[in-house]
């Protein structure tokens, strides 16, 4: 019997990543080892960098601009958004550069190229865990007692961001091989991401300043929904309940906006995979 012909250099997409879990583990270990080679603090940078970022934003917005007074329990509100948006920024930034950064390896041997963006997202998840531990400790000290709904909300928010970062990482990782301007576009996108989602401010400020129509457009951003899921999971006003604290979640949040965000994240990963497969055939030549 003759084997089925296939285009050289093309795999089966993310299915090959699932079949190559050992290679994925090796790539994640390599990325972590290379990143902290010669570093004194090593993985402790996962605490230091978000800690400094939190202090700067807390003083600038919480103390000087009065967010401490307008948003109850603002430090938890701020940090729960920062840890999630930092995961997205690091995952997408590294994934978009992963193919070009591993060009030498890609030109020498064949392995599923999707491994490189996915490994970048996994490395970012490793850095996310210490920040989440700090957040959990701070929440416990402020009286946080999670239920099943809160845990489900946190897992859903993380999953939406992971899917979104992976899909965009596949898209821009492939595009960056052909158009190096993609790196600059991603850098601009990451700069906007922190301010285009309710990390530093409340979603009610968007509604009050720009109205319900713009709020609807604002909620179409999956990052907005993911950050609000983390706020629901970890942050609580010190007064009021879920039903009477009107700042807790936007209207129709769980019935409408969370499913919409999940669908959009899946569509992004499908678009990223489609684009990646269309472009990966000439990666070695272009690199």
C-alpha cells in the first residue's frame, strides 16, 4: 500500500502538541533554564516584578488619584487583575517571538512548530503560579473564603486568557517570520491591554463615562471578562453582597458575557491555528 502523500513541513497542528508532550516538557525546561542563566534571583523575579508593578500602580492610582476611597479593598482588586494581565502579556509577548527565536532549531530538525508558542504560554503559566500564591495569601488575610462558584470563576478566567494568548501567539508567531513589524504591533497591543480591561479601574467607570453602548463594546473584549472573573473570584467589597453590591459584575455577566468571551477565545485559537498551518511550510526558508 502507498502511504498518503503530505506536504513537507506540515503537521497536524495542535494535535501534534498533545502527542509530543515530552518534547513540550523539554522546551519548557529549556526556556526556564535559559531565561534564568546567570541570574541571582532566578524564579524570584516572578515575585519581584509584579510586586514592584503593584506598588507603583497602588501609589499612583490608589493613593494619589484616590482609588482607595472609590473602590473598596482596592489592593486586592488591583493585584487580582495585575497577575492575570501579566500572564497574558508575558505569554503573548514570548509566543509571538518564539518561532524567530528558535530559528536555528527549526532549520536543523523537524518537530511540531506549534510546540514553541505553546511552550512560551506554559512558561508564563509557571511564572503565574507564584503570583497567584501571593494573591491567595493576601485574600485569606482579608477574610476571603472561596466557594465552588468562585473557584470555577478563577479557572474560567485563566482558561480564557490561556486560549486567547495561545491563539494570538500562534497567529503573530507565524506572521513574525514573514513580517518582523509584527513584534512592534504586539508590543503596542500589550501596552494597550492593561488599560483596555478593568485592571486599574472599575468597569462602572466605563459605563458612567461613556454610556451603555460603549460598555457593550468594552465587554466584547475577552480580557475584560477574564479580569472580571478574577475579581469575582478573589475580590469582595467590604460591605454589601453579590446581589446588592452593584460594582461586583456587569449585568448579564454569567448568562451572556462569560459564554461570549469563551466563544471568542476559541475562535481566536482556531484562527491562530489556521494561519499558522498556512504559513509554517516556509518557516525554515524564511528564517
